[in-house]
């Protein structure tokens, strides 16, 4: 391998690892600085933490996501009880949730024993390429992605002892109970072990653990079924999880179009200057994208961040399989059927490396710009909700003179709306002292039953009872 090849391979590796770690740190800093734990469903989750009723409010309906409850929401709620300060718990929830990608990368680095740490490299690449698509919306798939990579490494490289088998089981269990989609990720992990041999200890223990975990996931649905109101909602959500229309959003279209344009430009320039074609192609494409963003683009990737969790369920196993194949190559295990692919993953040509690096940079830039646009819009939206909640405007037609319509906000901020959680955001954004509860008149999804909201109002909590009474009034009008 030439000196230039070694430099290029090392440079691409550093780019991928640096981007993955950089994004994972940025997630925490940006989220806490801009209170992204309050966006979308996060407003209701944060409110539940503040009033110390996370399980009763919602999590008993989604027992299959108990790992997220145990790792982020329960500790945050406990902190509220210990400190008597709702905001301390909300910040703790935001930190514990958004630090998951960073913790996942650190655990993957520790568990990955492959030569070249290809699984860790895949984890960094996946974090940089996929996670920015959903960043800001507190979907449990974020934590599923964070756990997928260390579980993949553990299943491949845990010691072949009883303690190793126990580690594999509990790792799979934690992943399976982050989100129902995590069962797809777990099945993919077991599949990556099959090439090692169906009688190989690593495959056998992972497969047995998977079967037990599946049984436990099924039992949890029987023992802790969702309320009647949520059963239908969850069923409909599951049926639309893989709807192709999910990907008909500006960022996906822009990314695919940009990569296609990059490929065309690269192919053309390679005929003239092969050595510098990737560099020139990236420069030309970024110039075109800059012109587009400054003159024509008015989109904000906001509510679609929730639905793009499907991209993680599809993309993560693909990247995981590639990382596992590369790791096997490093271990000296070359598979006849995948030999060419393994060689391409571990020993790409100089031009291929440069092409990959350019494509990776293009996607990174798109993610950075889209994140900046989203954060700026969210900051304005949160301020607008707070202004409505502290004002005197009222819309009694919504059911109470203390309610005000969210439609009073500028239409330009409409993409940031998540109708079902606006009331909870209006309470938190005013430091739990709203004059009005902000309501979306078109809302048709209501988190709390009258009984649950009433019980919370009557309980001893650190959040002022006046705020909890507003939420109770709203809930009792609808459930």
C-alpha cells in the first residue's frame, strides 16, 4: 500500500470518527442550550417528569420501551423529588437522553475487539449520517441506535464464558426494550453472527438470548397492555412505520439529489483530473448548495424528524452488517460469498476512498445546515408559545376562558408545531406559571385521561397546583 493510500485511508477514518464523536457531543450541547428536550413529545415527557408522574401519564402504555424510562425519565423524576426543583429534573432528562449517542460510542469502543475497530468506526459513521435526521425529537429510536452498536460489539466479542453469555443477554434485553423497532435491530445483530457458523458459540448464545428476549417482549405486552385509548393509536402508528411517504421530505430529497449530482460531477472531472476530482466535485457541489440555501430554500426539517426514525431502523442494520463483515476480515475470517465485499470495505482503492470521503462531507454539510435552521426556528417557536401563554388573549370557544389558540402564532412557525403537546410546552415555557394554556384547535390526540390528570392535580407535587389544574381542565374536556 502506498504512502498516499495510507494517508487517505487514515484521513477518511479520522473524518468518520471525528464526525461521529463531534456530533454526539454537539447533540448534548445544542439540546441543553436550546431546550430541545421540550420539542415535540418531549414537552409532555418533560411535564411528566416535572409533576413526577411519568409512568402513570404514559409509560405504562409503552412497556416495550422501558429501557428509555429506566435510563432517562425515572432518574430525572427522582431528581425532581429529591431537589424539589422541576427544571433540574427536566434538564437531567434532556442530558440523559441526548448523551446516549456519546455513551453508546464509548461503550462500543470498549467492547469492540476487532482489528482496526471496524464496529466502532461503523458506529461513528452511523451516528454522523443517520442521527442528525432525528435529532431534536425525543424518539426512543435515538436510544435504540445508541445501544445497537455496543450490543453488536458485545455479541461478537464478549468472552465465551457464562459471564460473557450473561452480558450478551442483558445487552440484548436493554436494546429490545428501547423501542419496538429495536427488535429489527436485534434480529440484524444475530444475523451478522451467522457467517461465523451456526454452531459457533457467539451465534448460539446470541440466538438463544434473542428468543428469550422476544418472549419477554411478548409477555410484557400481555402483563402491561396499553389503555384502550392508546391501543388503537399504537396499532395505527405501527402500520405506518414503514410508509414510503415518510421519506418524501426536503432533506431526504436534497441529500439524494446532492449525492447524485456529486457522482455525476465526480465522473466528469475524473476524466480530466482523477487525483483531485473528489475535491473539486465537493467544492462545486457546496457552491451550488449554498446558492440554493440562500436564494430558494425556505424549508425546516421539524415534525418529520419524528417519522424519519424509520431511516434508523433501515439504515442502522445495513451499516452494522457492513461493519461486522469488515470486522470479520480484520479477524482473518474471509467468507467466500462476501470476499469481494469484504475486500472493498477494508481495502478500497485510492480513488474510492476519496469518493467516499467527498460524499460523506456533502452529507455532513447538509446535516449541519438543516440542524442550524431547525434550532433557530425552534427557538422562535418556543418564545412565541411562551408569549401567548403569558399574555391576556383568550379563546373561550376552546372550552375555557383560560385557553388561547396556537393559531395566533405566525404561520411561518407552523412547521414547528406538534399539536398534542403544545399545552404542556406552554406550561413549562412560562416556568409553570402560565396565564393561558395554549391549545391547538385542530388537536385530536389527548395524552391524559381526566382521572389521571385529576389524580396528579390532587397529589403533593412541586409544580404549582394552578398549572396542574389547567392541564386537568383541558384533559377532562376531551378524555
